[in-house]
C-alpha cells in the first residue's frame, strides 16, 4: 500500500483510516471525496515540530489553500495552530467564515485586483505576498485609505529549474510570478517598497514549483535567497526579517514514487540556511514554508462506481466511472499518475489492464491509462488514491455534473464536511 492509512479487511475490501470504503460508498453514494482528518493533523504536526526544532523562533508552516479549500480545513488549521496562504478573496472569505485568525494569513497572487486588496485589508490580512509594481502601488494606496501600515513580503524568482512539470514549475526567471533576481527587477521592487509610507516590507518569498522529490532544488533556492538578503543589506541597508521558502515537496501517488521524509528535508534546509546566514553575516530570519499537497494529498481518496466496461480487441479496455474530469481534472491537464483499486476486490489479483474513463463528453476525460486492477463489473466500487490535493479544489460543473461531497473520517466517526451538490444548486444562480 502506498500509504499507511490504507488496508484490506476480512471481507477483502479496501479500508481507509480504518473505514470500509465499500460501506462508505454505499452510505454516501458516489462519486465522493473521502478525507482522513487524523492524517491531515499528523502532517501538520510533522511540519510544525520540525520547523520549530530546526528553524526555531517564530518559524511556521502555512497551509497552501489552493490545494484544498473548505471551511472545515481552516478550522483544522486553526486548531493545529498553522498559518495559511490564500490566493483569492474566495479562499480568504472561506477562512474568515471558519473563524481562522487573519493575522496568520498570507495573501498570494500575481494579479490581485483593487477589490481583492481592499477586501483583504478590511478583513485584517496579516501579510500580502506582493508580486509586482502595480500591486505594490495599490496596496500602498489602499493601506493609506485605511490609515494603516500594511505588512508585506515580496515574491521573487530565484531562477531555479526543479525538473518538475512545466505547468507546475514557478521559480524560473521567465515565470509569470514575482520579480527575477538575476535581471535586477527584484532589487528595483525592494527599493520601491522601501519608499512607500503605508507599507512595512518584512522580507521575501520564493516558490520554485510543485511535486518535487529532489532535495537539492530547495537548497539551491535558499542559497540564492540568503545571498539576496545579504546584498540588499549591503546595498540598501535593509535586512529582511522574514524568508518564505514556499512549498512543493512531492507526495507518493504510485509505488514507483519515492518516500519523502519531510522532517529530514526541513532539517537539511535549516542547516544550510544557518550556515549561509553565518557565512554572509545575515541575521537568521523567521522562516516560513507553504506545504499544501504534502499535508492533504494522501489524506484523501475518491470513490466511484464502475459502469460500462468496453473492450476493444487488439487495442485497449475502458472502464467508465460515474465521475471524471469535473471532480479530478489533473490527468487531463498534465497526465498526473494515480493508483487505482477495485475497493470491493482489494485482495484479488490485479491482472486486468485498462483505462479508467470519466463520464463526460470528452475523449480526454480520463483518470488513468494502462492501470492493472482486478476485472471490474458494473456496480463495483473504484477507489482512486491520493486525491486529497487539487481534486476538490479544481472541481467544476462541466457537463452540468453535480460536485461530490467531502466526507471526513475522524477515528471511528464519519461526517459530511461539504454536501453533495443538487440539481437545484446547479441552477441556483441562474435567472
């Protein structure tokens, strides 16, 4: 099994966080997102403990809301004393409604509108992660209107290629995010921020990409960022007190993916940061990191019901499910790998090769190709593992398909965190 919260019971059924997934499919119907609350809390505590131990001070992990956003998640993050980052007023609003303390919230995005900025300030946002000159001007203006001095950190691009998929790589010089260090634009942005009377520049941010298994890219980015801190201290007299190293550590989606020891990675990054700070005469800043996928991905799976099985002799076999790209667009977007199981036949031999196809009117509506599972029949329960990140968050109503519910598991309890959409929900905003 790719994660320690999975198992097989005496019925031969797949279990998740100790619950029979076939029973869950019958109780809540399918498709359904299933989330292991205790696994989420376990991952939060790994990050918090490691960052406190190795970075010390006020260092803190910020949960990356883009990976999974609904009220219960923010309640858990509040209870676990995590910070959060948000990338839209909708994520911010959801966090506010969940009672999350906004002083521990950081607002990201490469194109925050005037409304976004005003809305965030009105709700007491802790920090903006400022991306560009226009945004800097807008934050200064709005903070002035409110009579406050707004804390910000600047998003910079260190010019790192983490060898991940092009669509989730964000640290290159030509990224749409942030100001490049090597072109001199980062320094210009620092100078401008320091000139603004309604802004308190606290430090810098970088994020090099997602689903990164290698350790070296994070270290490379940290070296570049600390050197920039030292350069700005020398050239402008400003020494950053906050350094946000972003997120991006990978997770195990399939057996061939490596295991990552997140605490060990954090320890290694901390050793390097301390060494570089000492070498360059920089005061150790407060370190922030932004785990999202690595907090929630393997805390989730999605349950479907098998429908049509189509066998094209000499070509391929299709098994269609009652969900697809509306609830999981990641394979259609960038051919993301997943482990697929027949939950009610979990102890049977996986000797039937097939493509798992969605129900949408799109030939690209696939969940996975070339998987081997026990031969499924109509009505079998299909489980797609490690779907806690970027599935619910990226879901849509394409083909006017209702979004699945989110079911939380907490020990022996199971409860609804997000209700299944109804047909009335689909047309509620139509006039």
